[in-house]
């Protein structure tokens, strides 16, 4: 599985662990806690992974697997089937 596909999976896993929704900050914290070694292993991904995770979320939104809700100035990501 390619790194960017893994990121999509990790976003979905993090949201599931968070009860189906979470802020971007909550999601990246959860992904880092669960996959720090995987991210570091990819090499340059260590420097770009937080940008890359937003790309993954955008791809998930386009495929209907992730929703977005505004909560004031912040966004909340919503897990969809």
C-alpha cells in the first residue's frame, strides 16, 4: 500500500477511535500516536506528513468517505461509510 493510501486509512482509523468525528488537531495527534514509526520510516514524510494528511482528507471527502462540519473558525472531520 502506498504512503498516501495509508494516510487515508490512518485518518479513518483515527476518526473511528475518536467516535466518528474530530478536529484536524485531534486526528493528527491520534495518527502520530499510532503511526509515528511508520511516518519517520518513510523519510521525507516526516517533514510533510501534516500537509499530506490534509491531502488524504480531501481525497476522502471527494470519495464521500469523510464529511466536514464548521465549528466556529475550526473544522470538524466526520467519518462516513
